C-alpha cells in the first residue's frame, strides 16, 4: 500500500530506520529488533528491510552481542532518494486522490495536473535532502 509520499510500506520503514541511525550516527549500533519495536513491524520485516539496505551499501552490519546496524556511509552522503530507490523501481506516484481510482481513461481526472506536480515535488525533495538534514531537523525539534 502506498502512503502519503506515494511510496510503499517497505520504503517508508527503511526511511524511518535510516533516520533513526542518522540521529545516533556515532552511538551504538541499531538492532533489527529495535527497528521492529519502534516501527511497530515484525522482526521478520525489519530484518528484510535492513538486509536490503545492507546489500545496497546503505548500512553495514556490526557483529557481536551488542551488534546491529550502522550507516554504511556518512548521513550527509545519503539522500532520502537513495533509500527509497532500494525499494521502489520508479518515482513516487500520485495518480489519484482516492485509494482506489475512480476516473477511467474515458473520464479525465480533473486533479491529474496537481498529482503529477506533487509527485515531481516529492521526488525532487527526496533526491535533494540528505539523512543529515533530516537528523538536524529532528534534533532541533527536540530542543526546548
């Protein structure tokens, strides 16, 4: 199922997991079970997400009892698009305002220009925003 950004559930979970690691970039590794708890996902799903991120070189595995995952490169060098692209073979789609399209090929959607524009803006944001920028925004929000 596609969410607010027009990306799938696995990509959304990956973005969150990467954001969690960016916030704690120099701290202890993040375990798959911690990701699962935080995202209210199964451990199986968490492991799949982390494994795919690892194969893409976005995370590295830290072995041992206190092991887990760390960013595979500095947060400033990982765009949000880098993460989404691991799980999505295309740009985010916003073809319809409804969860199930109501327009047909015979009836043009009056909101098609809006949804195309929003999809383009979202893709540009994902491509132009790094994990470091997101971590800085979150850190600022935590300040009193």
